[in-house]
C-alpha cells in the first residue's frame, strides 16, 4: 500500500518527500509529510486517533467550523448556543462567528473549551475580536453583540413557553405541499465576511423559515440564497 500524507495527499505547499513521511504517534495508522499538515488535520483526525485528552464539545464545534456545517452533536449545540438559536438565520450567524474565531483568527478548540468551562466565553470572544481592526471584524461580530444572550445562556434550560412559541412559529412557517407535507428546503447562505486574509464563508443549513426566502430580506442583509429543494 502506497503511503501518503493524510492531509495534503501529496499536494503540500511545502516540500513533499514520501520517504520523509512520519507516522502519527497516537494511532500509528496514518502518515504526515510535515508538522503543518499534521496540525491542520488534527481537527478531523482527533476523532479517529488516540488523543492524550478526552474529546470535548469544542472539538466537535471546530470540526463543524472547518466543514462549514451546523454542528449536529447535541451537547455541542447546547454548550455553544445553537440550541438557543431558533431561526436558520441565527444559526448561520452563530456559525459564522465561530468560523471567524476558530478558522480565521485561529483560536484553538482547547482554548475555547477552557473559556466555556470558566464561564468567560462571551467576554473572551469580545476581547478577541476587539484586538483586530473594526473594519476586519466581519458582519457576524456586530450581530453577536446584539445577540450575546444566545451564548451567555447556553446550556440553561429553555422556558417551556419559549419552546411552545418556537414550535408554533416553525409549524406556521414551514413550506407545505399536498405532495410532501413535511418538505423542508435546503439552502446555501453566502454572507459578506471580511477578515484580514479576505476569507469568506459559505454555510449550509436546512429548514429555513419563509421570512428568509423573501427577496427584500435577502437583499437588505447581503445574502444570496440558492434553493435546492426543486
């Protein structure tokens, strides 16, 4: 079996020499051509390896960030506010915030986990973004400043009336048809995102309410939406 780097697959930006591939010390199953590739792959490989510490919800969050997908791990959704983000727009904005924090500013999952455990996640997110110029903070941080309760109350039980109201709203807003009463529309949301390296985000989400499909709403908020339900 031909050995290859588990991250770049032989297409590294650094000098690639198959003879210099080194086996992962944790699982002894995969190889890397450089320290850079090993570090870049760790956000995925940690789930298949034998890490020296327990996997935590920040690791699940980081994997979702690098996949540009909303996290599906239930405890991760509770710990980082996704369970309190009731609309698809709120969920995509929250994911965009974490993309900026983890993927762009490069805050390690271990650090974010520590912030949450110490109860300072909101304060540290603010401090991190305030360290960079305002023009490069993107559009998700200002949204966060107006909705920080989504993260500050993460992990706390939802009031029963809030859950009922949300369920009623979703039932009213989901698109229905006689052919498929439970149909949900899948869209890709693209929102302008300016960081120092010019990165942009593309976030995939499901079950958006009809409000987000209105052309005036999309235009006002800088979204372009690709409807893939048809």
